[in-house]
């Protein structure tokens, strides 16, 4: 199945095609997949086609509370929700929500009903269109990021749920530590226009660690 046959496809789908990935229908987008999971020490996966949302405004906390979501108690912290979604607090009036990898986010319909002009001081932000989303997982992940980012992501300095709004490969980025199946893992978001550049930078930095590009089936 060709990714070009979908209205929505990854910002790095050409790189994924070059790496031998096939594409499957994930509802409204082409999701890259591989038949065999990767057993590499350090893995890079593209989650850009999965749903994610931003919310801004002084009414964000109240809106989340009305819909049964748990907003982290301080800035630059992320919390896993009951449905598997990851809710990241970027400031007192801004959150980022990443949908579960293998399920539908419970907040999806409610967010979709918020008008573009906002409601009750809560405004939607198009994070899915404006930002790529990658995940790097493996025990060497922090050492790899040290080549690209000035923030110390070592596990004893950067705990689970911690967020860094920083520069990665000279791009304004958001890094979220959210471990997967016990493995050190970082979610990375940056402007979609620079997605291929960032992807290539990550692959170059990962090369010495026995790395591999993988699909969500390996996470």
C-alpha cells in the first residue's frame, strides 16, 4: 500500500520507504510497519501519523478536570492517563496530549468539539500537523542525545515524566521521558518542516550504538 494514497502520511515517509518499510491503513493515515520486530540496542520509531493535540488558555486545567483527565502538578512534567494517552504540561496554560500507540484516546472526541476560536478560555492547537513525533528507546538513548542536545538526559538526572523544552540538532524541540516496557525512552517533537533533517541527525548520532529504525510493533 502506497503512503501517497492517503490524505495524511508521515513527514519522513520517504526515509521509511528507503528503509524497507511497508504501510498500513491506520484509519486516516499510512502507518509504517515492518514484518519482523527489531532487537537492536537503540531503536528509532516514527509516530508522526498518530493523533496528538495541543490545548492552550487559562481554562485548560478546568477543561481537563471536567473531562476526567489528570493534569500534572507542575510545568515540564508528563503523566500517563488511564487510557494510555500521555498528557504533558508545558506551562500553566498549555498542554500536549499524545494518543496511545495502539488505542484511541478517550479525549479525542471532546477535543474535536472545541471550536477553533476556543471555549471557556481553552483553545485547540494543531500539534499533529505542526510537529513531527519520534521516539528513541534503549539504554544508550541518553548518551546518543548528548551529541545533539545540551540538556543532561541521564536517567539519574532526568526522571520518568520529565520534559525538556530545548534545542536538539539546533531545532526547537520538546523531549519527554516516557519509558516503554522498562526501557529508557524519549519522545521527541519538533517542527514538521524540519522532520527529515532531524531524522537524519538522529540516525547519524545513533550509528555507533547498534541502532535500528523500527515500527510500533517493536515498542
